[in-house]
C-alpha cells in the first residue's frame, strides 16, 4: 500500500471538513450565562421599571443553576475534563489515520473527511471533497462495487470491496492502473445515524501477492518437472500432492487427480505397505527415513525406488504431514550392473516370504524385511524389543545360545522351533546364520531367518488326530465285524432253541434273556460301526428345521423339567442329505449330554442357520473345507470341560460320567454319523460357561431327476414281514460264507423253509459249485454271499457271476455298511443287502423278498 506523505501524518494538519454541530456543554452554558448577565445589566442601566426585579430574578436563576451544577458535578452527572480529553483523542486518531476516512449522514452530506481521504481521492480543499458514490459511480470498474456497499450502508450493515481502476484518483501523477479497497460501516451513535467510509490504495499489496503467487507457480513448475518424484500425504496415507514426474512414472493422469482421493498404499506391494507402516510407527518429526522398495504402476509393473521421507505435525498439532522424495532406482542400462544388483537384492529382501532380520550381539534387530514385521510385529522390527522377548519363556534360552554361537562365528547352527509370544498360539521355525566375521561397523553378528509354521503345526496335529481316530475306527470296525459273526451264530442258535422250547418250557425265559443280551450287544456293535463310518445309511433330502421341530416333545422329555429347551431356526434353511433316523440319534445324544453337564437348572439351545463358503474361515476350524453348509448348534450353560477332555470327547469308550451311567459311545457314534454324512462336527467349551457342539452338513442342491436309492432286502423285508405270512419256498439258493458256524446255521434255517440250499466257503468255491450245478442241468435262483472273504470277496464274486448269469439275483450279508462295498460295484448294479447280525426270520424275509421281485 502506498504510504501518505509525512505532512499528512502530523498533529498540526487539520481535517479538510469537520462539521460536527454538537458544541461542548460548557460553552453553551457560559454563553447563556453571559447573555443573561448582559441583559440584566442593560435593564438596570436603562433604569427601566422592571430593571431591578429582572436583575434580581436573573441573579436568582443563575444562583439556582450554579447550585444545581455544583451538586451534579459532585455526583458525576456533569463531567468536563474527561469528555474533552476523549473527544480530543478520537479527533487526533481520525486526523492522523493513514486510511482515507469519510463520514456522511444518511442523506449523503459530508460530516467529516480527514486529510488522507483528500490525498487518496485527489481533493486539495474542502470544496473538492466528494463522496465515494459520486466519485466512482461513473467508473465502470468500480461502480458495481460501490453500489453494493451503498446498499449495505442503507441497511446499516458493514461491507468491504476491492476493485481495480485504470487510472490513479490523485491529480498530477503518472497515469497507471491502481488497486483500491473501500469499506463502509454504520456508526452506532444516538440521534441521526452516520456512515463511515474508508478508501485505501492497495496497489503495492496486490503487486506483492502477485509476485508471491508467480514465484509459487514457478516453484511448483520446477518441482513438477524435477528429475525426481515427490508426493505429500496425510497421516492416513492419502496423497495430498503429487508432482508430474512421479505421476508419469506411476501412470496417473494429473488432470483427473484430486487431493486425498487416492492412497499411497494403492501403489505399493503388500510387503511395501508393511515396511511403510512400520517406519511411520517409529519415525519422529526430525527423522529422514530412507526406504528401498518397489512401487506398482497403473499398468501393474514394478518400479524400484528409494524413498526419502520426513514427517511433521500441522499447525494444529494433530494431523501428520509426510513429504517424500522418490528416486528412480531402475538401472539406466546394461552398463550399470551395480545398481541392477542392488535392485535385485532389495526385491529379494523385501518380497521374500521368509522373515529376514539382521541382529546384533544382544539380539536387537538392526534391519528387517516386511515378512519379519508380519511375523514378529512392529516393535521387534524397529528394534524396540529383543528377539528373545518375541518368543515364550521356554524358548528364550535356546535363542540366546544360538546368538552366542553366531557371535563365535559357528557354522551350521541348528534350526529352532519356537512358540511366539502372544495370546494366540503361533509357532515359527528360526534359522540363525553367523555374520560376525564381517566388520563394517554396523554391529551385525547374525542373520535370522524365520518361517511361520503355525498352519503346518495345526495340520500335523489335525492329521495325527485324524490318523488316531481312523486307527480307532478301523479297530472298532474290525471288532464289530467279528462280533457280528459271533452274534449271528448266537442269534441263530437261540432261534433254533426257541423253536423246540415253547413258552411254558422252563428254559424259555433263559433263552429270551440270551436273545435280549445278544440284541443289546448288537446295538453296541452298531454304535461302533457308526463311529467307524461302516454302518448302513439311508440318506434322503431333509429340512433340519422340520426334523428338529418334530423331535421337540422327545427332546423335552430327555432334557427334563429343570432344563429349559430353546430352538432358534433361521429362515429359508437349505436342504441336506442325511439319514433321518441317524441324525435324530445324533441330536438326541447331544441333548442328553448337555442335560448331564448341568447339575441343576440351565438352558439347552438348538439353533440352525445357513453358512456360506466365505464364512467358514471365520470359525477357525482348520479341518472345515470351504463350502456351503447348514449349521446345527447345540449349546448348553453347563460346567464346560477342560481342553484335554475336549480333545478326546469323540473317542470310543471315553467318558467323564460315573461308572454305569454311560458307555462312552454316544458322541463317538455322533462323530461317525456326521462324518459318514459328509459333514463335520466340532466342540467348543469354556470351563464354567458351557459347551457348544457345531454340526456342519453340506448343502444339498436337488437335481431335476434325483436318483432313488436302492432299498435293501432287509429293510424292505421288515415292512412286508407282517403281510407275508408264508416265508417258505422251493427255490435253489447258493449260500457263500467263510465262517463255518454262520454258514451252517443259515443253511439249516433256509432248509427248514423248504429251500434247496447249496453252500460254499469262498468266492472261488462258489464259482465251482455253480458250474457243477449247471453242468448237471441244475439252476441257481439266488446267491446269498458274505462280503469279506478270503481269495475272492463278495463284490468280485458278483461281477464274475454277472458274466455268466446277468439276471442272477444276489443278496449281500455283511457287518459293514452297504456303502463300504457298493462303491466297488458298477453303477446301477442291483442287489439286496442284509446287515449282520440278523435273526432266522430276517434271513427268510430277505430271501423271500428277493425271489419275489
């Protein structure tokens, strides 16, 4: 802004116009008193008749006014010195103000104008002073601005406008464009309102601003076209500025770029993001951090760069600004092998999936890659904690010994398997390599390599558990198979004895007790077969919501009166394929165990819902394969169980109940049924809070033409047994069984029904027998064969006989599930199935049903 001349700023200069019509109160009072005194004297001297009374009255009036003034002055109602002093200060301030000031009334009459106003507007005398409205109304550049100010003044509001004139308002100066700032405000005084106008020449100020912006634009242009990239980002990594060089490297269109719309993490690899986050956490305002990493361009190519970063706080002290210089490290050509080698090493170091860190003799990290940060955390990667503090107590001494060996320069330090510190169970395998023979002043004595083996350990434990369960299942299945043969003999023998001992016989009750015990043993065998996944399943499409709803009364009786049973079902539950009887048995066992876990009152909650494939990882079960499932949860509020019990809860004959209150086969049977149905079952338990069993059954998607399952002869026979009273026949039957006692009992039972029975102890012998019979002109109508036999098993025998007799009817007898051997037969193969152990009547029903089909 142009400064006024020294003459205008002196106290001796008077304003051009000062028409303040409000004289001081003291002057008015003295003037009035003088007038009255002169009037009284004139009357007295003229010897007027009323001269003397008038003189007395005037003096009396003046006395009264004087006394009143004395009291008013004493009470502070009248003040003379202060008012005069304040008024003088204000006048001096306005007179010496370097800004041109004009005061007008509402009608535009000029009340006051200081000397600076005259200098700014070119007025030398009071007659040349004009208001800004009259002075600038004819100036096209300023008329609109003054009009807006005048409108604000009429509404008693304040305003400010800046405008540019093509000439100077002063006279006698070189014509040149000038910038002015004009303001208006209403003065808050009583009486008639006044308006205060100001005008100032701001040409110098504007020139300084233009120079500043021009220099700033040049600086930005220099920065944009510098041979190095540059960007600024906030504390969240959002880019606030990006120069043209870096934008060209990254393939970013600057015309479309908007500050804080993109993050630097978009241009970093995963390991680069980890390195950047680590340095942000450990940097201070004065640090300049150097990073070597790769940026990712818009086209997906890697760009090796070196970042020089510095962070600082804003003026508000809260948000952090980071300025980063980006140096292109891409080799300039084949003649730069050193830089190419450096880039390759940086990429190997940063992108290696193995954690790598350089350690000093105390175990402090001097430098580390992104994988190390991910495995051990930011504190360890920044050297804030020792490497020994990153593992659990039992592994710290092992690491100390490995570091001591590295300090001695020992080669071949054995690998270390350690448990990482923290709440979650994580394991790592560490390799320590000595580096103490290189003396470069860095303090590095060892290079540590680490691999996260948490998933590997979990898979190993899962595999070991699966192998153990499989071994127990094979053992249980083998025992069950042998038990079924024994129970078949016992059941057949009892049936023969019952034929000769009627109800009134003394031995009848003993025989019935033997048969009931055999049936009970057969039930235990079925549970073993369920665990070993070798029982016969009849799956069909089920809606678990309907199945559990139908079981409510049964489950209510099982849970008892003291336990509250709740059901929570999601809508639109997907269908599943399962054996309804077996699934009901699973739910029954789980509810019964939940009831036993609550000594007094409690709640058992059965809930169902759909689980999509994306949700499976959230459960944390390594064995659970990602797929769509229907989830069934049975939760109780009981006492819970410790982890060592939960690990063995599905093992056969393992129980925590008192002797005589459980066989230990209920949960093992549930485990086998769910596994055989293609699902998964898991248990989560917290001591003192309760236990939750989770069953995942695969979602079933119905096809347009579902394949109906072949119904076994045994099951169909059960339904028709009551209708078919005559179980005798004359057909020719070949009975193949490697167990002599079983074979002889079955042969005897069939002969008692009138059948012609031929027997064989193996598959090869069965082929010879059928060849002899057909050679003699005979005919075999039905073959009843065991599945597991030496030399040739049942399925192989069926395939061989189909070659000779495609229409030959066949019944398999086995203690294993039908599915266990049906998968070894051609698709669409029809046969009957009779599970062991069976009674003589069940055998007769199966044979009669197969022959009648």
